[in-house]
């Protein structure tokens, strides 16, 4: 049975390595490398990557409201450092400010 560009793309994008993808497809690494260079396979990979990105964005958008509420809730936190961090994050997002390297460090909020 011949492998379709879509099958190659899906296995390639969901494998940890080229070796794993080749094994899952039942072909050698060099063969997979050659097939990945074909235009129709590259197009299938790009299309599937777009699909995966769109699915991730959709999933994140579904949870954005809850994430925003967490920040809002932390404005009332007993620890003023957490209040300030939440306020900075909210203002940065609203004002579309890119945080500096120090500001972009993850904020760990514990109950």
C-alpha cells in the first residue's frame, strides 16, 4: 500500500524523531527524508501544521477568559507582590506592551 502525503505528514508531525516516524511508516530514514522533500508532501505537512496551530489557538481561546479571571482574582491576593504582578500583567496586555526580559519571567502564584 502506497503512503499518501497526508499519512506521511501526520506521522512525521506526531513523532518524536525522524527515526520514529520512519519506523511507524514502515520505511527507512533515507526514504522518509526523500519523501519529505517532495512538494506534495511538504504541502501536506504545511497544511497539517496550520490545522494543528488553529486547533491549539481555538483551545487556548476557550480558556483565555478563565486565565484572565485568575489574573483579576489575584488583584485581591493578600500578598502585594502578587497583586502588583497581576496588575502589571493585565496592564501590559491591555496596553499591548511587550514586557522586558525580567518582566517576562514566569509568575508563580501559589495559594
